[in-house]
C-alpha cells in the first residue's frame, strides 16, 4: 500500500502537493517550453498578412536575409519594408544573430513584408521560447486581421457609387 502522511499546517500541505508528480487535475504545472528545431538547427513558422503567406526558417548566422532565393535588399527594394522585416530581431536584441530564409507568395510587397515579419517572430519563439513575452508585447505574434473589403452589388467598388447623372 502507499505511504500515508498527514499535514499539520498549510506549509506541510504545500510541500506534499509540490512533491507529488500528479497534482490535481485542474492545476497546471509551469513546465519550461522546449525549443522546436529540426536536424539542421533551424526553426520554422508561417506568417500571414492580407493575402500573403510566408514560410520562414530561422537559423543561427550572421544576419543574412534570403527571400524567394533573392537577398532582402533586392527583393524588398524599399528601405521601409526591409526595416519592417528586421523589427523582431531589433526588439528581441538578436540583430545579425540569425539567418533567415523565407518563401512568400500572394498579395503585394507590403503584405509580403508583413507576412515575413509575422513568420520571423513566430520562428524566433520556436527557436527561443523565452522571447515570446517580448515579441507578444510588441504585437508581432498577432496576425493583422485587416483585409480588403469586398465589393458590393450596385456599387463601383466596395463603397464608391457610380457617377450620378441627372439626365
């Protein structure tokens, strides 16, 4: 039979509960989250923005960005878009510590840059789970839900009416 012990105070009860492996079913133990890496030491995540979807791999390196087999400076020619995809590294204080390989499809360049940023943030959390609170506070783990409004019947676009003609 199992050994029974009695708790004389709340402190004794707390130590008994912490000592057991199977705690109460409603209680959750805060186990450290393990990093998710493949055999090559990379972390993978997908990001989305508008109609764009980005598949992103993050690995330790010197800060090289490759998007659709092109350097980031060539693929995202506008400096604003390059700044956008570098934000997760700057916030997490990991700038030029990781190489990024991404394939992105759909949408325009602005949506694609947002999708890559979202994917980088999620891949960083998979690589280093302790960065989650920093990136979540900055808002990089939330997919931006804004999308183009649909066109309505009887309208030229989503809201614009046809030109009025009196005669």
